[in-house]
């Protein structure tokens, strides 16, 4: 109800003038307070939504960042024998804090490289290679357990004979 309508309605009610003024004053102030409270509630709701969105966004970023750090690639020295690669795989499985170990062959590494870096138009260029240019890029994909100290696991892996380099997904992306 508008202010003028409210004043007209109050005047039609039979009551003393002081009582009409008090009623009118209370009604107008109540409407004003209601609008302020409603306005503040909208601001509060917007603030709560902003806090929730910030928390969800930062949590998902932290989880993605953790995923990148917990996935390691272990590369070997050139000229390493298959027996030594198999032995390193067994040693990796025995290190506490490692969740899984998967061998990636040179052919699989080349195939992944082609998928990630060559577009459909560059398939002819990729096919022009007569032999695998990544023949020494076989590696182990290692996933570190969430509760494990990734740096300690990296140090143990680096101490293995025949290991040339260890990278995580974050380092790989920064090298691209």
C-alpha cells in the first residue's frame, strides 16, 4: 500500500487524532524498516553465495593442484637394459607411499605425444617419421598416495640406479 492510501485508510477509522497519528507513524516506520531489512537480506544472501563460490573454487583448484603434484613420471638413463627397467619397476612398487606404478612404452609415449601436440592437419608430418623419435622416452607413471610425502617419495625414486629424471604434471606443463 502506498503512503497516501495508508493515510486515507487510517483517517477513515474512527479513533482519536493522537491514536491515528501513532498508528500512521508506526505503519510508515514499519514499512521503512521492512524495506531496509529486505535489502540487507538480499545483500547477505549475495555475500553468502560469493563466499560459497570462492570456497568451492579454491577447493577444486587445490584438488587439481594436488593431482598434478601426486602424479610422477620416472625417466631412465639412455642405454638401460630391459632387465634393469623391470627391476626398477619392482623397486618402485616396494617404496612406501606409492599407490600405483604403470609402465609406458616408447610407442605409447609417441602415440600420446602425437595426440597432444599434432592436429589433424599435421598427421602427415607425424607419419613422415620412419622411426619413433621418442624411442628413449619409455617411463613409469607413478601415483603417490594422498597421505604420503611426495618429496620423500621423489628422493627415494631418484636414489634408484638408472633413473635419469623425475617430473610431475605441473613441471611438464611449465616446460611446454
